[in-house]
């Protein structure tokens, strides 16, 4: 299935606070399939639930990457409250309990997550000739205007007040 390509330059609005949640696993012992495969298999059900109930859960979107040993999911959430509420969700709690029962401190598989709360105006994006992707899939995807033709402008000049100009990318 081919995704629609948006020709030209696009960005997203950045008027809302967002939460970026990075979660994944690392296979430390490849031959311990019986240990890491159940961890891997627990995610699709939760992801389906998130997409099915996006509005009520506060889930916006996600991207997934699969490497030889490590998987990464970058998720976008409406708020930390929504994310933390989902952590108490029955499906998530069941998967977490199952992980602790089967894996515990066994080093065959590792898991990780990182959470970033980002205030409005403190993030930006640019997409050139891309399908909806990342923040462009999570937030309102809009064509770049003259007033948004640099990272500094897309950041509403918020970043230039706290960072020297040389740290701002002008993509």
C-alpha cells in the first residue's frame, strides 16, 4: 500500500503542549527466543488499542523501527496525564505483569522508555516530499508559509531566546 506523498515543504502547528514517549526493547541473548518473543508479541495488541481509542486515551500517533537487536517506538501523546493513565490500563498492566513474571531480572531481553514533555512553541518540524510522518502524522500537517521558512520561525523564535543562533538549524 503506497502512502500519499505531499510534494513540497510541510510543517506542523506547534500551539499545543505534547508528550514524546520513546519505548522499546533490546534482545541481549538472541537464542533466548522463549524470553524475548513474548515481550515483542505483547506490543501489537496495545498499539491496536491505542489507535482504536485515540481520542479517549490521548494518544496521537507513533512510528516504529526494528533493528537487529533493538526496537524503538516513538509515540506522541496529548499529555503526561494521558500517558500515565494508559500505564494503568488493563492491557498494559497485564503485559507488564507478564513481563515481570517471565523475565524479571533475566538479562535475555531489556526494555526501556523515555518521556519528554514539550511545551508549545518549543518544537518544530519540516517535511519535504514526504508522506504523513512523525509529528506530521500526530499533529495538523500544514504547508510551509513565508513566515515558517526556517526552523527559527517555526519555533516561534522561542528557541533563539534560550539558545545561541548557531545551535538553531535553518533547514
